[in-house]
């Protein structure tokens, strides 16, 4: 068979590609080789038509696929053999693309009845282990630095396809085998190597985030164990800096789109749009960073070094901040540098070092020999300046990376950190100053995360946005429960520029998010929780998200009480929003919020008030703040009584869970009722004595100050214990939905990426 071969006419008279004829025979159950030994050599020189092959699968029923099992099985195995052993790079590229298309195509069958057995159509269960062993060896080989950039892109694309082929990780037969030391080392080396991280850092983190979510019965999976036990701060910082850069670019893109909607016509348009869709965040098209946040969540939850790494300052380096391309929006292949890298020269290992793409930056922590953070005090507060020494060359960076991680790199001898291409050593002897110019202020992962949270929190009306916000709050819970991270959050001398985007529907100043004052990050987190609580009191209340917000607040308060930290914070704003929440939940119909969920949310809200009442002297700024707390409770005495009657009514329920929850609410209300009853009696006595019907705020405060000594309160235990995050059923559903959404998006991205790569393959026909 020749590469061009003879072509067959379609019914419309146009010529059909040779590869399409092969696909037709395949799905007709014919022997596509026709007994010719050289068929595979010729076939894999043909450019695969991925759209046509995918369409064949979509039109084929699951029953027909089962009948085609021998033919599909043979082609699937042959793809791997060609990719693994053929020295012709075009054949390797075509084989990998065909392999991925077969895998994703089989899982597109129209009948969902055999979803768990679909992979068996391509590969018998007895052959999966051997197949994946060879596949992992292929992955390790093609990610080596001396391999062409195109093949690295394709193999990362392929690994993502294998990991996301099913919506449920536990139903994916390939995931347990992908949890292999060699894959972990491959990901690690990609992240710690500046050059590989430049191209594939985001993909590696997305891949790692998925694999970390695989649940093994009664134990951690291998990757979770390795991440939990790792002492390699270089690896952890590489992961966090990659996530931070992605979040920062998302935030920058959002800010640009938000600012561009500031005209008169845009204001009218956004006003009417937000009446329907919520807020400006819902009409700005940016893909959330959920897959990267899954990776961040695992580190925040389990890594012992996470708190230390939070304090690092990373400079984001680009050559043109005005034209910053978001790496969250597809397609990385559209980047001009990568388009150049996958051209003809790329297939022989060439990389042009003078082309720098905006938005794909190596963090300063990976490209400098010494980075210091100087804290200076002035009349305006504290600020942080990042000062970096002269950067190293890329070759010396690779050498240092190798020496730091030699214990892991020795397990993969095929990874060469000395040079990118043995035929082009001179290309690496550069000063990074010629490649990167700083265009953004030094940033911190926590600052980027908080700004990102303020964006996704604005709109939780769709399941996707609700899940993104849910994941962000869980990460904040993990951070605030970490006793090594809390000192950073409350450090008066350490401040990063954090922008909090506020909902326009709350009539905030559109430019207010640009305002910045030097203050501890804990205050920013509290502001963020208050902003969320104000903006989502709706009929279908996201009660789990509200509870997570309250847990974050409680954890911060516990640390402040423990270390007697007195923040200059407007605590009244927190009390007001909690009282508004209690009032809203009390009046909410049970059809929109389950009774048990309502009672638990009430209990958590009241615990915050009791914490202020019983422990406020340890962290409130002054006695005046304490007086204002009592004034707010006295002012809302009707709400307190209504809550008491509501909980007392349900404390006699025959349902044990509801009875216990209502009893807990009654207990939490005992302190508030004591305060209200005590001071209302004093106020009534004062009014009678002075013949006044209404008192001013100052008069009430004077009565409060004069009658503290006669007030007796019941002490409630365990209020000052930090609450560690424990996943409940709603959290599990959220993680399942996020993984399903991510897997679906990855499958689409992988196909789009393969199609974009194919646009460059015509340049490679001259390569032997």
C-alpha cells in the first residue's frame, strides 16, 4: 500500500481519503490488513482523521462494538507497539493519536448499559496490566528532555485521556495502574524542571490532581502517600507556583473583562443581565481552575510543608502583561511559542529559545539563586518588596535541580537534566534576563487564591459554579485549621496585595477591589466570608457553604483567642451578617432547606456568638467592642426569642437526629437569652424610673456597662477548639461532580488539542 494510494469516490463524487476507507472496513468487521505484513508501516504514515473516527464510534451501538472487539483489540495493541518500538516519529505521533481516539471513542457508545465493561472491548482484563506496563514505559521515554516537544505534548495528552476516560475515577480500570512510581517521578521531574514546567506544568498539575482523587478502600492511594511523606520543598513549591500563576492569570483576565464593562452602554447591559444571571461573574467566560485546586486541596490537607510554602513570594514573569493569555482557557497549543516548537524543527529536537510566550511563566522561585522578602514599615502600614538576585542560566538551574532531587531522579535514568537537546547545547547558554522581564508585582499563592475565591463566590446559581465555590471554601478550611499557617495569616508585618472582587448587585464601588491597605491576611479572609454571606441569602440556600464559612471564621477566632491577637477589625459586620443569616433560615420554608440542615446551621452560627461572649476578652480590641456586641443582641431580642421557640418546638421530635440538633440549639441559645433577659429587665426599670418610652444607643450602652457585674452566664465547653474539616456526604457529592465535570472537559480539550497539533503535521512529511 502506498501512502497516497488509490482513492475511492463517495456518493457525492468527491474522493475519500485512504485512511477513511480503512476506518470503513474496520467498522464493517473486515480485516483491514488483508494479510499484508507491511500494512501497519503504511497505515501509521497516514494522517489519522480523528473527527471521522470519533463519528464512527458515536454511530455504532454497544452491541456492534462488542462484535467488533477482535478488530478493535488488534488495532489498539498495534498502536501501542508502533508508538513504543517504531523509530519514525510521524508513525509514533499518528499511533498515539489513534490510540487515544480509540479509547475515547469506545466510551462514547450510545448505550450506557455496559459502561463498566467498555474498556474490555479494546483490551481484555487479562491484558490490561501488561498493556499499561508498556504504556507507562512509553510515557517515561517520550517525556525525556531530548525528545521532540510535539511528542511530549502528545503523550501528556494521552495520559490525560487515559485518566479521564470515565467520569468516575473508581470505574476507570487504568487509574490503579497509572498510580505507579514511574508516573509519579515523571510528574515530579516535569514540575521541578523549569523548561518542562514551562510547557507542561499546568497539565502535570491537572493530571496529578485527578490521580490524587482516586479512592482506595480503607487506605490512601500511592500518590497521596508520596505527597504526604515528601520532604522535597522544591517539588511542592513547583506545584504551588504553577497553581498560583494559573490563579493569578485567571484573576487578571477577570479584572480586565470586568473593567472593560465600565461604559454607559455596558453598565445598562450588565444591569439587566445581572437581573437574570446574578452578577458580572456569571457573564464573564472564564473556565474555573478546579483541576488545579484539587491538587492544592490535597497539599493543604496532607502536606506537612504546605504552611511553610504559603509564605513564599513568587514573581510572575512575562514579556507583555497587556497581552497575557490565560492558561486556563483552551488551547495551550495556540501559543505561538508552542506552535513554533511543534513545527518541523521540533520533530528533530529543536527549540527556539528566543520566543517567549506571554502567560507561560517560570516562577521566580525556580529561576533565581536567592530571593528575599524585606518587610518595611512606614506611615501607611506594612508592605512587602521582593528582591531577586541575578538569575542563573538554564543549564545551571537544571544542574541544581538534579542535585537537589538526585534520590528520586536516580529511579528514572532516562530523564536527562543536563541539557534540553544534545544537538543544540548552545541554545541553552543564555541569561534568563534575555527571556523574561518582570511585569507583575510579587505575588503570594494565598493572595491569588483569595482573589480567585472572591470571583467564584459571586455566582453560585449553577451547579458548576457552586461546586467551584464549595471547593475553595474547603481549601480555606484546611488552611485556617493548620496551626503552622495561622501565624502567617495573622502576621502584622506581612501583607500581600489582595484584591477582593465584590458583587455589583450590592452597590459596591466597581473600583473598590483595587483599594489596598496593609493588614493581616486573616482580616481579608474574614471580609471574604462576610461578602459571601451577604450575597447568597436565597431561596435555595447553599447551607453547606455557609457552614464552611462559619468554620473558617471560628478557626481564625480560636487562633486569635489562643494567642491573644487583637485585630483592628469591624466585628460588627460579622455579627450583623450572622444575625441576618439566622433570621433568614428561621423564615425559610422547609421545602427549600431540610429541617436538620437548618438546625445545624443555626447551631454553628450561635457558636460564633457564644465564642465572642465567653472569650471576647482575649481577642477583642477594647471593652467598647464587647459593649457593642451586647447591644446588638439586645436590639435583636425578638429574633433570639423566636429562635428559642423554634428549637424548643423541635426538641421533642420523635426523630432522634432532629431532637438532638434542636437540643443543641436550645443549649447555645441559653447564653444569649440570659443576656437579653438580664439587660431588658434593667432597660425596662430604667425606662420606668425616668419615664421614657425609648432609649438612645448611648443610654442602652451605659446600662450595659453598669450592669455587667450582676450578669451570670453559663459556660459552654469546646467553643475554642479548632474544627478540622471532615468530608460529609455533600462534600463527597461535590467532589464527584467536579471530577465528572473535569473529566468531561479534559476529554474535549484532548481532542481539540490533537486536532490543533494535526494542523502542523503537514510540515513533517519530509522527515524520515
